[in-house]
């Protein structure tokens, strides 16, 4: 890290420390009251039942495609990658839902 980068880092750190009282005045919440309802709706969209149904249908489609294309190695790799991505997305939406519920209570 050269001197220029170090000076910028120290300056940004100083600005962050100087702005801490502004964040502390917000009664413990960084999200303004008007955006709280909208953020809840956005989280419900990505963790809702419709998204889960779509992902389950995609995972079932991957299973069917895997069963019929077992000999095609390139297709098999793509299907496995898509299936793993779907599982990660479902797991992430569940984790986000649990964290969101824990933070609101």
C-alpha cells in the first residue's frame, strides 16, 4: 500500500468515525421508517412461495434432463451446475428469511 492509498484510507476512516453520531441518532435503525415496509415487501418477493415453486419446477426439470441425457457429458455438467445453483438459491432465500425474521423480532 503506497502513501497515497494509505492517506485515502485514513481519511475515509476519519469520515466514518465523524459520521457515527449521525447513525446513532436514528434510534438504533439504519433503515428509515418509510422504507421499512417496502424492504419487507422486497424480501417477501424473493423468499415467497411463488419463487420457491418456480425453483422446485426448475430442479425437477434438471432431474428429468439428467435422466434422459446421461450419456452426454457436456449436458450432464450443465445440468448438475444448474441444479447446484438452484439448491444454493433456495438455501440462501431460507437463510435470508431466517435472518430477516430474527432481526424484526
